C-alpha cells in the first residue's frame, strides 16, 4: 500500500478535528441598517456538551467571543452602541461576562489572536448589557433578530445565554 493511500485510510477513521477540519467554523454576518453596513466575522466555537458560562468561561474574566483569530466588528459609518458613539472602523470584540451583566468591549486592535486581550489602552468603547436566557445554541452565533430603519439588535448567542446589543444609526434625516 502506498504511503498516501495509507494516510487517506487513516484520516477516514479519525474524528473531524483530527483530520484538520476545525471544530470552530468561520462565519460572517452582515446587515444593512438604514445607510450603514455592519459586519461581524468570527470563528464560531461549538459547545460539545460543555458547561460554558461560569465554567469554561469564568464569570468576571475577559473572554473573546470566538475562537482562533479575534472576532471583528466593522461599521462603515459611525453608530451608537447602547447609546454610546462608535466611530466607523474595524474593531475586535471582547466581553466580561457575569451572571447579570456583560461588558462588551470594542478594541482598536482588530487584527489579533483571541488571546491575550490587547489591553484597556486600546479600547475605543465599553458598554454594559443584560444577558437573557435563550434556547440552546450549539455553535456560537451573532445575528440580527430585530432590524428597523434606524436601529437594530445584534445578538451574541451561545449555549443558553443570549446577549442583546442595541445599535442605532443616523440616516441623515433626524
């Protein structure tokens, strides 16, 4: 048997992660809100039966919502996040989860790995939001469950925890 055929047969019997297929798949979600385009890129971790928040991700510690390269948030126009201004640009996203409140951090350091956190000196914005219970989401997701003409809700959802983040845009007609 040739070496390449032996390797192929061996790979066919290995689980997906061992074959070089990552457990965390790359995802992109983009949403137009009025005249503004908002895009989130993340490598999406999978729960795989683990207890996530308060165990895998300790309460009160900085956590990057994703895997591998840092999750990025891009807006082509200045927007309001939870009522606070975020200039147009590309940012990495970090969080500090607790049972009752999450701090969501936007860092100027966009092209970084998911550890270590770049540090407060690079933060451009921090907002606090309340998590809500959600149905089980096996693979972490960002999505927009509410989109209106000048506002939207960006949801970060993994396991049974959903974190709604209010976004507002200026369409120039206010």
